[in-house]
C-alpha cells in the first residue's frame, strides 16, 4: 500500500515537472522554426488597421506582404531590407529572422518629382584616394537613372556644403584638400531638376590615405533637402577645373522635389 502511494506520488511529480517544462519552453518561444507572414497596407502614410507591432520568433521565415496607395520604398531597419511599392504593384520582403530585437519599419515616400517617378531610382557614391594627398577619384553608380550627355541627366557634387560642380560622367578626379570632408552626390534631370535621391559619404579621416576606397550608398529618396542651397558658390566650382564640371547658378534649377518618411511600426523578433 505504501509503495503504491509512493509510485503514485512519483508519477504525479513527474507529470507536474513535465508540464512545467512545457510551460517554460512555451514562454521562451520554443519549438521548431516556422513561417510568419504579415500584411502591411499603407494608406495615407500609415498602416491600415490597428496593429503596429508584428511578432515572430528567432529562426522563423518572415514575410512582409507590402502594398501602398502611393509610390515609395519600405525599409526594415536592423536587417536593412528594402522593397519598393506602388499603387497596384504589391511586393514582399522575405527573410530568415536570425537576429532578435525590435526593428523599425519605415516608408520613404518618394512619389513623383519634376514629372519623374523616382521610385526605384538610386545612387551610390565612392571615393578612391589618388596619388596626391587631398586628391580623390569620385565615382557614382546609379539604378534606373542614366547619366549621360545624351539624356542630359547629371549629378551634382558638394563637399562640406559647398558646390563643386555638375557632372555628366560617372567619375571625376577632384582636389578636395587635406583633412576630412563630407561629400554629397545628388541626381538631377536634364531639365536641371534636383531629384530627392542622394548619397552622403565622409572621407579623409585619419586612415584616409591607406589606399582603400570609401563608399556609401543611399538607395532611397532622401529627406528632400535642396542640395543646391549653395548655388552662389560658382567661383568655388570653377576652381577645380574638373572635366565635365560646370558651375551651377540659382536660376538654372527648379527644386520642387520632396519626400516624406513615415514610421509604420516595428517587427519584434523574440528568442526561441
């Protein structure tokens, strides 16, 4: 009788422990990785519906189904994943959730600037130290935008807020002088309209002449600030004598470009 009671006690204890273990695993997000899919519909710069935080577990394959009533680019920060959206053209971001944490979801609404749909247009800026201190070979790469004398599409280069010039070639060698500099390249149409698409790059720090190129790419429309706010720097632009460079004057350009950024919510990846 006593042994029977002991066995029953052991059995009960075992079941209780097992239940506790399952509860603990559940609380920690245990189990096999699965699939997590979320629908994000952007209307008037905000997500439709009340949900703003989307939950998934580490190891899951996450899909963000995207749609929008306006053209733009949706950016999942942290994972640094981006996808363009447009009315009638839904898209999706799919990835494996390796990193845990809370990651902001933001929309960069680009729309139309100067009659140009800038959705998907991108620019990447690279600077390679040349033979002389302070000299750099500056290169730009673009997506969905052709820079050429035929199209008259071009890019503007600024250094430390000062206008350097406008260029119809994707590369140019510039004497920027010694020390650190902040470069900005911005796309412009053949009608001299500054698009809200730019790339910013900092160069010339302590290790600036170690033979390595510095690069940065801002592949979505930026905050729409006018790059050509220093058009009165014509003299500075002319001093560089760079091939293909032209001084820009205020009356040459029409700056009606602009864009807005909208915080849509967050994706939270919890440990499994």
